[in-house]
C-alpha cells in the first residue's frame, strides 16, 4: 500500500511543467481561465524589433506599419515552433537549423519574416493549385 | 450507350495527381528556401510601380469588365489607378492580390474591394454592404458612411471608415483592424475571433455578441454588451497602439484614447481542453 502512494507523488511532480500548472499570466488571471495557446495571440508588436527584411517589405507595399503581419505570431505544432500559414491553412514548422530567441517579440518578428518568404516563394504549395485551377 | 469511363477527358488537375494524392494532415514539414528572400509578391500576381498612374472610366462597364480592365492595367505595371464614375456598382475592385494604389472617385455598391490582399484603396464616397469582405491585407479608407457587415470575415489589414457604419460590423472577424470614425450599429464584432475594432463614436446593442477573442475599443456610448462580451482595463500597450493606428487611419486627431472602453471576450465559450489537446503539451 505504501508503494502505491509514492507513485502518485511522482506523477504529480511530472505534471508541474505543463501548461495550466504553471504560474498564470496576467491575462489568465483576468479571465480566470487557462489560455489554451502557449503564446499570446493578442500581443501587440514591438516596432523596435523590426527586422531589415520586414522594413523593406513594408516600404515596398506602401504601408505605414506591419499591417496584416501584426496578427502573426510564432506558435507551436506537434511540439515544434511553427507559423500558421492562412493561405495554405496549415502550420509550417520552423527548420531545426534556425535558433530562436526566448523573447516572444523577437520570435514573432522572425515568424513574420519567414511567413512572408514562404508565401511569396514559387515553391509555395498553392502555386501548384493555382497552375491547375486558374481560370482567369 | 457511351462509355463514360473512357470518354472522360483528364483535367490538368487530375494529370498532376491532385485527385489521387494521399492527404496526410495539415502540418507541412518542409519550409522555404532562404535564397528566395527578396520576392515581395505572390506567384502569378503583378509587381507594379506606384509612380505609373492611369485613370479608368467604368461608367459603361459592368463589374466583370471593370475588374478585368483593372487586372490588365496592373499587368502593364500601373501601380496607381483612379476609377472614375463607379456609380455604386457592386463588386468593384475585388480579388486584387498585389500592391496597388486604387482610388475610387465616387461610391461603391455591395461587396466592394472584397478578398483583397495588399492594395491601398481610397473610396471618396460611400460603400454598400460587406465592403472589404474577407480582406487579407492592405488598407482601405472610406471617406463617408458604410453599410452593414462592414469588414465581414476580414482576416488582416486596416479597414477604415471615416463616417458611420451599419450593423454587424466585423462579423466573424479573424484578424486585422477595423476603425470607424463615427458610430456603429447593432451586433458590432458579432462572433469575432481575432483582431481589433475601434469605434470612436457610439455603438448599438449587443456589442461583441458571442465573440471568441479579439478586442473592441469604443469611444462613445455602448447600447448593450452581447453574450460573453466583458469590459477590460485599458493598458499602456492599448493606448500606444490606438494612437499609432489612428494616425495611420488619418482620423481622430486629438482624440483622447485613454478614455475609451475596452471590450474583450469573457472566454466562457472557450473549450480548448477538448478541442486542442496537442496545444497543451509541454513547452519547448
């Protein structure tokens, strides 16, 4: 009987690192619930962290700010960092070669840059679909 | 009787194997090639020059003809197109997927500039129902009033109306910003899932009804809150963002954004425990 009690304690220790068991964020405290995402989807971008590529992209498009990219964040898919590509309607995983900073603002800027490059690439999965189904 | 099996012509999609491919889920393990970094427009769209300007009179054209003509002008490299006499025609300027300065000298009908991804559009008049529906990116400025469902299902970009808008503004919004200089009707932010709505004037009843996420800022009076919409404290980040966005929108000079009401979802509709179990796995 005593052995069984020890096992229970071990299981509790393992679950400490999981989301929902960690310290709550300010937003989680406010709403009184655990946020399912492991990143803040409402985080406003820090423009001091803009990458040179993103500056060039904004200038090229004639916009005043990040525009649609304000809503792009570095997320996770199957325990790997990933960016959601709304055009392909799927998560695109980040290659292991790319080392990511700990700060979410920096990670988000990298996510934005990678997503633009991916979407504008002639190797994007939608290019094949467009070639096949383009009507006009 | 004809043998349908042998007489059916193989489409291009079938010959590419798209009807027989094995679907393995949403995750794409391959990523981009860094050498392709400097490309700023989608495959199959046009890289236009903002300094190349032209005018297009659409008085005697239907919407399909007008949209075809706009596409042809973009393919010739025109980056600034002024549309004369839009006369409230429906579905003008839809589906533009590259950068462009598009100026309408007049008003638009229903579903104007829908599904756009990138252009900067200026409408020197009013717009009808569902302006910029499904907008993906870019900036749209409407100088006067807008009808119902302004920015329905918008996914990104800045949608600005300097006047007042009708009911269900930002219905099913999934991203981007909707900024209204005047008042907004009932059910503003209905079922919104992400993004931000800013209304400098008053809003009607059922604000943010059944909203799942996102933020609504209101400068005037609120008719009533909808289901699961709750007030939240304004933070410094909100104030900074509002000041910056209002200057981008070219409205609200000297407007004290710190006195606005911030509305968010109460999260009673959230069911992530059941829907997204993989999201809850350990941090990386």
